[in-house]
C-alpha cells in the first residue's frame, strides 16, 4: 500500500517535457513531494470532519467517509509508554493521539485473573478536580479517564495508574519523508530503488500527488499557466469528491 516515488517523478518530468516547461531536479522534486504528501495527509482530517456531518450511502466502494478512513488507517499505530506515572507516547512520528487503553486485570474468588481492555475517557485538566470530587463521576478501573498535555498523559482508575504495562496508546503517525534517491552514472542521475523512500499514501492518491507537485513546480519555474492548469485540475477533483 504505497505510491512509487519513481512513478510520480517520471510522470511529473514527462508532463513538463511534453509541454516544454522546464525541468525539476531530484532535490526540488523531493521538497515538492513531501509538501504534497503533507498537504494531502492533513486534508484527510478536515474532510472527515466535513463528511461526518452529512449522511453517507450504502454503496460499498463510494461512501466518502469510509474511503477517507481507509486512507488514514494506513497511519494507525500502537505503542506503550516508556516511563511510569506521567506517561509519554514513545514515538517521534506521532501526529495525533487516538485511544488510550487501560488493561484492567481482575481476580475472581477462584484466583483466576482476567484482563479487559477498556478505553479511557479524555477529560480536561480543569475538569478533573470536579469529576474526581464526586463518588458518582470519579474515575474507576472499570471507567478510567486520562488527562493529556504537552508534558505527557496521566491515566486514572481507582487511583492514578503508573504501571507502563497497564496502558496502551493508539495514535496516527506522520507519513515518512519521501525521497527519490539516485546514483550519478556518466553524468546522468539514475534512480536508486534500494535507497529511495516511497510515498506512504493510499495508491488512489497517485494522480493527486502528480497534480500537486506540478502545481508547485509551476511556481518554481515561474510558469503561471502551469500553476493555474494544475490548480484547476485539483479543484475539479475536489468538487467531484464533494459533490
């Protein structure tokens, strides 16, 4: 599930060459490629918010909310905290925190232990004092809660949970940095498939990546016509998706 960085680059070069509009170097392409991937990736979350407010449809392959979730699922990851108490998601590639899971272990009268994964409720730090003050609303092991800030995450059950083995995080990771690598052979840059890094986006995004990169290339080579044509293509695609 990836888009070939070489396929996208060759399509970009072919279109530029056909129109005699100039040339994009590998270094320039890599910059444009990562910007295009970032733009498409971040747009998913805005689109999900929009399509989540309108009724879906029963068509198996054309419900937009289902398609968007399929694209984002590629970036879902799971991790355990690495330090006790004030938990921290141990991943530099974290983009958005998802579900915080508490592994509640209980032992019955026969001495048999069972573990149940329970989703913790996110609460604000200023809400915690009020929620924790009432026996009816305070967190329990069967109804855990967590508070998140820039320093880390605190999880509460019957008391504050500090054991790293009892907590698990689901999160959305950032796309990897795209890179079209090459070896110079007789003065020509030849594609190096072993060192290159492909786009992590869904295969259906290949055409949109080409359009976005050409749009950026139009600005680089100061070809306003190319920029306008690619921007129009992009807007038509967006209109089709949201119609």
